[in-house]
């Protein structure tokens, strides 16, 4: 797998960077497009939801993506 790619965002007035592998960037962009929100807003929402003591932002984004797709699978099996 390729090395993580770093991108910068402004969250609540401060700059931060996020390092993810390309498949995670693709999935995050896909989720933002489906939700019709800018990528920066989605990252800010994930940052707000995470337990700052438990994980870094990159890890929180990966868990968010995993949970998003798990929920979609569960929704399809419940239908």
C-alpha cells in the first residue's frame, strides 16, 4: 500500500493536517459528496465527534469511514 498522503485543513480557526492512504481519501471524498458537504466540514465534524484522548484525527477519520460503510451494509441487510 502506498504511503499516506498529507492534506491540510482549517478546523475551528486553526490549521491542522491529516495523513491518510489514498483509498481512505477516496472514501472520505465519496462520503462528503453523498452528504453534499465540503470535505473540510466533514473533517471538522469528525474532529468534533472524536474523543481527543483516545485517538488522533487520522485514526478518527479511518474509524468514521469504517463505521459509515458498516452502517450502509447493515441498512441493506435490514431492508
